[in-house]
C-alpha cells in the first residue's frame, strides 16, 4: 500500500482517512467534485483529482497508478426527495468504482459501507456481520442503498477484485462538517434536545474507523465485511454524556414512539412543501425505540481493532467544532 486513492476525500470519514494514510507514509490522492467543501481536508498534503464517482472516466483517471483504493464517497439522507441522487452515488457510484478498479488492476479496494446495511436481529441481541439485510419492509432509502452497494462489491469480488468491506456505526469526531453523527452534539449544545426515546445505538470515534479501515487494507480477508462500532449505549445515556461535554440540558423526559412518528411526519410534510431538508423524517425514525447494538469482535480478532469511548469522541468533535467556528 503505497499509492492510494480516497474517493470522497473531502468528506468526514474520507478526510480523516486521507490524513491517517499520510501518517502511514502513503502517497495520497483524493477524488472530489469541483464544488466540494474543503474545510475538512484543509491543507493536508494530498493530491486533488477532480471528478465524480458517477463519472467512470474521471474515476479511471484518478485510479490510474494507484495500488489501493478506499471508497468512502456516499450520500447520507433519510429524505425521500434525495433518494434518486443517493442511489446514483451510493449504488451506481460503487458499481463504477468496482469496474474502474478491475480495469486498472488495483491490488486492494476497501469499501466503506455502514451498519445500515446489516440486518437487525429479531431477538434483540447484538448484530454481527452475519445478520442478513431485513429492512425491506420499512423502505428506508439509505439502508437500501448501502445494502445494494455491498452487492456491487461482492459482484466485483466474484470477478477477481480484491475487496474488503468495513461497516462503521454512527461516526462522531473532528471534521463532520455536514453534521451527520455530529447533529446530536449541535442540537444538545443549542439546547434543542432535552428529551429522549427508548432504544440504543452504537457510536464510533472517527479515529477508530480510520485505523480499522487501514487495518482492513493490510489484514482483512477478501470478500469479508468488518463492523467498526463503538460502545453500545442507550439513547438517554448518549444524550446525558453529550450534555455533560457541551454544557447542554440533561435529558428530562421520554417521548413516546407514536409522538416521535407524528412529529417526523409533520416535519417531513413541512420540508416537502418548503423544499427544505427536514430535520426529522419518517425514514429516520423507522423502528424508533429499538436498541441497535452491534459487536466488533470480528474486527478486534482479525484486524486488531480497538474502541475509543463515546465521551472522548464527543469531546474531540465538540472541540473541533468550536475551534473552526461551526457552533
């Protein structure tokens, strides 16, 4: 692993990964769109190639001369109006990456998927890499897109592509300029979130994801996927720790699931009418109240993966947001 391309190199995970690869002594090239926001990648000593994963010719040019590709480019959205674009990028873009890697003879492809592509266990146990996708009845576009993207990777593996998949849980840390996992930090800091719902989640520190992805390139088994998650916490505990870190309001009362679904429906209707992305949608709260807990035992065993506490991840993210004027 010497000459490396990172797709989505100006994004949250991609920018952190590019910096991590530089520290490993790699020559790092990123693929980005001309209009990409550069605040996350900053002045990192990487080569910029302009293009788009939806444009296979630009992918071929960017991949040429690289022995390893880390595919992190993706659209994260739970708003139905953005589904077409999300499918084009997440599914079609991944298909293009696979084709270009095969054509260019890339030695290794590391695909950044998500635990969104992993099915939930019916018995409430922790999910692992063997849990088959079972989200179809809920029609959640983002989850479907990540599942189908993995299918494109597996098609490539059957054609001889040396590919490994990593599945991060909710990622928090420095550089989340689009406030995906960081939305929790911003909302609690601004004292807009002082209630909670039943259920649980796994939040992972972005530095752990970077180290896990690099380890997957070095030691991951071809065609396998590896969950890169953090500690499993109840939602109320996540909000409590975040409030302690940012000075927000401790979670005071529980909101019943029917109310959550009603509010999501109202917010989505308003967003559709105003053509502005809603802060809450019905897809986002599908199966609200469920504990989405995962195990990273496979990554720990095969990749030497380690887990950083959520409190540390929240402190790092909050410090970066304040330093860069995002709050």
